[in-house]
C-alpha cells in the first residue's frame, strides 16, 4: 500500500493510492471529510530515503530536493508530498520513503 501526505500551510492531507484497474470499484465515502479524487499526471522531482520519517528528517530532505531543483533550473509547482511504502512494523533500515513535488518547466535564465 502507498500512503501520500501533502504538506501545505493549512496542514497535511493524507491519500491512499488505488491502482487504476480498481478505480471503478472504490466505495463512496460515508464521511463528509473524505473524498475521492484522481491525481493528475505530471513531472515530479523525487528524493528517496530510508529509515523512520519525522519532521526534522523530512525538512532536511525537502531542503535537499529544493536545492537540487534550484541547481537544475526547475520550479516548484505544487506542495511537497510525502510517500510511505511500508507497514509500521518494517525494520527502519528496510523502509522506503520519498518526498516529491510537481515541477513546472525550466526557469528562465
């Protein structure tokens, strides 16, 4: 299972990824705080890291990703999204985490 969290100034939003083959079989939520949305395709900058994830580590990884984008002339076009791919009982050294952000076209030089 993939879990995404979008980080914004209003807080965090959580999403569970459903393969497109099952899109038509998703049950409608019975809570008004839940919604079903398709995620638009796009080009993303992604940094992968292992271990446990916390605000200090996530901040460090976001800064590394932002620095890479600046060095390569890319512009941030969305909020940062955190992706967690493993169950909580997975030993930290085997966990896979990512931070991603949608990129727009190259910055003007």
